[in-house]
């Protein structure tokens, strides 16, 4: 359908899902509106009308009892007995009034957003109850006058007042019945409305649900048909990535996916012709620039440092053991850095690491201790965190030491005014993570994706070799390295290295080195 309209694939997908969302949105809104109206009606019924009708019914029953028994009490008792009996009813009336007016106010609050018929019905009930309150207020002085006439023994006066009292009490009973009938009629109407509304809503929701499901099935089918060429294109891309460039996708559709497939196949043909020449030229250019950088930036200063250290060692007194130890350490580092310059010259063909089982804790602690003095001299605090129960790693200690030193020195150089560098060795599910986090200026996001490119540097005198070499070392160990912004505003490098796995032919026949170490320790303890 969409193809005949000449719409793009994103537009077709968007319109398809817009149709689904619109249909289900209409279904949800209809359901919510219906549910909200039903809830409000039921709440008005259960929290407003029913409590008010119950209270009004109680008052109506009490009033009917009063009217029925009043004349009998008047005839059977004297003034004192009549007074006590009537006073009991008079004390009950104020409490009844407070209850049904309180519940009337509650019903009126609930009916503010309800049907106008509810508000009109409650207004009529209020007028009835207000009339009852006025009549009952008029009855109090008449009862007092009746008691005075009874005490004087004035028969005609007491009979006249009693007739007046009886008339008012009957009016109160009639008004109670009017209000109670009004409530009963409204309760019956709301109950019928709720039942009808639920029946209608069920029908509407059923129809909308069926339509929404049909639309959803149609859109899924149309989207599946539209995106059907994608798996074939993905398989072709993966084959090209593996170096399998033979063949070509035929019978492509006349849309964006078809044009993309055709462009990809044209690109593969062009790459076949240019790949070899491009790779060779880039490799030669990288090697030449790298050799020049190493020669001019590293080798000559190292030679000068080595010569001056030798001269300094000759000037030391024989008893300067600590100084000689420091000189020996410097000699070792100069020799190690000299070896690294040779590795820079062979960066394009970095030798495979000489892997051996090592304890990462000892290696990290020794590296941290070596670089700590250098960090303290730059007013940088090195904070070390190491997890317990670390697995052994298959690692080339010298290569990984160089990679870690590159990161630590980069962290130091990023904080010329001093700061703190956090070095962590953490255990993860399948190995360890080495985290170097500084509080420096950080690396802009637009440059962070290029820091592992050869010769790319953000330093004025940098060579752009440190991080590419670090990445090559980590990858050669089967690991990964990630650069991201630190929470402190600086930079955070995370190296993930997998735990060492015992060879399959050794698992059953020979103990793994961790077991050998344990047996050796037991022998030493013995």
C-alpha cells in the first residue's frame, strides 16, 4: 500500500506505528473516560447518597415513632412524665440534624462534577431538611408552653397547644418522607445509569479492541514485508567483513533498501580494487612518521638521561645505599624505556605478548609504587583500590606495565596544578577491570573518539603514540579499553582483561598453577 504512494521507508514505518498508536490511544482514552465517569458515579452513590439516605431514613423512622406515640403519652402520663419523654426526643434531634447535614455536604461536594440532575436533587433535599430544621426550631417554645399549661392544669390551653405541636410534627414527618423519596429515586436512577453505561462501554471497548488488533496485525505484516530484504543485506555485510567478497545480491526492490544494497555492492567492488594499495601506503606512511617521532622525541633524551645518571652514580659516596638503590631503579627504567623505543619503531608489527600466569595484584601494586614518587613530585595523589579474590591473568607483565604507565602519566599531565588520580583493580564476572580516573581538564567529547588513532594528540609536544600503543597491547591480551568522562569532570579509562583459562588437556591430567601454588605453600608451611 505504502509503495504505491511513493513514501520513504522511515515515513512508512512512522505512519504504520502512528496508526497503531492512534488506535490504541483511542482505546485507552475511551476506557479511561468511561472508567472515570463510572468511578465518580459509584463514589457519589456509595459515599454520598447511600449514607445520606440511611441517616435520613433513621430520622424519618424516629419522627414517625414520635408522632405515633405522642398522643398516647400525653393521655397516659401527667405533665412530669410527658416532659421527660418529650425531652428525650428533643435531645436526639440536634445530633440527627448534624449527621444528615454533614452527609448532605459530603454528597454536594461529590456532585460538583457530576450530572446536573444530581445537583438539583441535592438542592431539593437541602430545602426539605432546612424546612425540617425551621419546624423543629418552632416546636421548642411550643413544647415549653405545653408543659406550663399542663402544670397549671389548663386543659383547653394545653389541648390547643398540643394540636399545634401535633400538626408541626406531622409536617416534619411529611418532609422527611419527601427528602427520603427524592434520594431513593436518585439512587435508583444512578444505579440504572451505571448498569447501562457499563453495558455500552463493554460494547464500545470490544469493537475498538478488535479494530486495534486488526490494525496491529496488518501493520506488523506490512512492516515485515517492507523490511524483508534486511536479513539478506546483513548477511552480505557480515560476509564482506570476513573478507568474503564474492557474489552479489540480485533482485533488489525499488526503494531505499534496494538503492542501499546497490550502493553497497558498488562500494565492495571499488574496495576490492583499492584496498591493497591503500593499506600498503598507509602502513608505510605510519611507520615512517612513527620512526621520526621516536628518534627525535625519545631516543636522544633517553641517551642523555642514561649518561647523566651514570655520571651522578660516580659522584655518590660509598655509603649512600638508598641513593644507589634509586639510581639503580632509574637505570632499570632507562633501560626499559630504551626497549620501548625499539617497540615504537615496530609499532605497526607489534610482537605477540609473551603470556604467563601472573597475579594482577602484585603487578598493579609494584607499578603504582614505581610511579608514586613521580606523581607526588607533581603534587598528584595516587589513590589505590584493589578488590579481594582476584583471578590470575595470562599477561605479558612488561607490555601491560607500559600500557598502565601511559595512562597514569597522561592522568598526571592532565593535572598541572595537582589533584588526585584513582587507580582501581576490580573483579568482574569474566575477569578484571583496571580503572584509571583523574580530576583533570578532561577530553572534549568530539575528540574522545579519536584518541586511539595513530599520531592523534591533544598535547603540544605529544607524539600520539602512547594511547594507540596502549590499545594494541590491551587488544593483544584479549581485552578492551574504553575512554569516558569521569564524574569529577576529568577522564576515566577502563581496561577489561579476561581471566586466564586452563588448557583443556591440562584440566584433567595436571594441576592448574593456582593448585601448584597452593601445594607449594603447604610444603613451605610444613
